[in-house]
C-alpha cells in the first residue's frame, strides 16, 4: 500500500477534503436534468436523528456530522433507504433522468486505505438499485420495475447487472494495492445519467460505465450500504443528493424556450466558488458558443427565499459573475455575456418545500 495514501479518518481522524483538480474535469461531459425531482443537502437536520426526507427500508441510518458538515450516515449492517419523493415528482413517465451525490466510506479506527490493505473493507460497496424481481413486490410501487443494479465498490471498481443476474459491463479504475488518491479517504462525486436506452456512471471526472439498459419504468431508487457493519467499523456517508428529470440538448432548449437552466453548475455552500463537477455543463456551453458564435446570453443567478434578501441578491450576482469569468477563461467571448443577480425575485417553483427551493436555486442562460 502506498504510504502517502494512509490518510486518517473519523474518531480522532478526519476524512480529507482536498479539492478535486479542475484540470481532471477538462473532458467531463455529464449534464444533469433540468427539472429537480428531489434534492437533499441535510441543512436544518439534527445529528443522530433519522433524515427527514428519506424512507429507511432497513438498518440504522441517521444524520451525522463530519468536519462540521451534516451528512447522512449508514451506520450498521447493510442499511437501505430511498428518497421520499413527492407524488407529483417521481420518475414515472420520465425516460431521461440523472442522479448525483457525494459518498465517503470510512473506518472507525484506522485510515480506510489501511483497512483495505488489512483486508477489512475491500468488499464494501454502495448499491444503487431499483425493483428487480418478484421478491421486490412489496416495494415495486415505490421503486418501479426498472431492472438494473449498480455496484460502486469502495476499492474503485464498478459493476452493473440486470434482474437476471447478468453482469453487463463496468470498469475497474483502481485495485486493493494502489487505491486512487481521489477515491480513498475522500468524498467521491457520483454522476449517473439514464436515457431510454443507456446508463452512464461517472466517479468524479471519469466515466466508469456506459451500458445498455433493460426495459422497465423506474419510480424511485434505493441506496444500500452493502458490506457495512458496526462490528467491522466500516460505514458509508452521503451528501448533496439530487435527482433531476430531463437532460435535453441545451441548444434545443434555447431555441425553443429562449433559456437554459444550468442545473449542472454547482457552488460551495453560501459561496460563489464553482465546484469542479460543474465542468460538464460549462464544457457543453463553450462547445455550443463556438459552434454558434451568433449566440448572446444573460447569465442569471437565482436563489431560494431562505436567508437575508440583500445577502441572497449579492450572492446571486457573484455567482453569475463567477460563471461568466469561468466561461471567458475557457475561451468564450466575454462581450457576448452579461450577468445579473436576481436573488429570490424570480422563483419558478414554490419556496415552501425543499424540492421547490431546489428548483429556485439555479443559474439560467437567457438568449438575448
């Protein structure tokens, strides 16, 4: 095991929060759906309580705090949970959708890399699944009959199988002796895109799966921390979870609607710092502007209604300016981009539900 990978975590240790290199996202092409169906960053929750917006299928799942940040912890043997999606905001009738979240595996008593080297944690995996066979009849109404399961192993390999138990692809990007630094003892960003015929999965900036899918209709998804046990001190944590419908070509949206809601542009909490995983959307916008040099945009920053109105207005302007600055640094013509922060003044959904607030927090490109 490489010595420089033995990072300490939790119970006297802390998971490393090193910034993922933006350079590694230079060819990232993931663009999320434009209509938020579910989003949870666990703000307003209390530690050691069941997360408010999740249904626990089995096991112990509670809000935890890591380095001062509220996250969802899967704390005992193979716990399961699925989002409490609103009745009018689920995946039924949605053939295209995306899922994003960050995950962290940790070990209570030693760095996770060391636990893998010791043989304690190499079988741990995060399982994303839908209803799969007759044994799932009791949850089909909630999860649908989409016949696929995705396995994200803690050691870096990904597997994908149908309800028949047939593995249909996947990619191993690390092994138990040489764990990639961006997967071990750090938060890993997952991006998943489902279309009518295919499924793509990314770990951080790397696409690890591109596979055909079976027929079926998804309603919801379930997250399983497979292999986690309190006795073995191996536990899974999630944050920044989002499910969104859509995923149409931004240019087509601009020509029909006159605007594009850029759900793939993410910022640090309460800041105008653009996260590296935003590069998929930014790369798409750059390519479109080069192909259609006549296009001009207003970049609008929008917030929900929470917090101080003046502060929200200022933050929305700073975020719009940050997007323009980033696009110009990537080669866009700055004379064709203007910015405006709107704060909470132009909601596109209600501000009384967490789904509605998530819809309102956005960056828009409006065609001029």
